[in-house]
């Protein structure tokens, strides 16, 4: 069985491990109805529309 010749330092070990855990920025798209930014494949929080139809009833007072 293979045995390491020398100890791997904490810095070298952590340098190798840290690249897998970085957070990715979510893709943000513009709502075609109102123009605010939203997450893709989700209803718009500002106007309540998704794929051209209203799926969430929004108050007009806002």
C-alpha cells in the first residue's frame, strides 16, 4: 500500500480543499413584465407573474 513520504502541512491541505466549497452566484434575470430582477423559473416578487400569467395575487396599493 502507498504511504506518504512526509506529512502534508495544514496550509497545503487546506489550499487543495478550499476550491470545492466556493459559493456560486445565482443567475439573475430581468422580469419581462415589470423589469425587476428575479431568480429564473420563479414567479416575480414584484408583480406576481410567471410565464406571462399571474400566479400570485398582488395588492395594487404597493
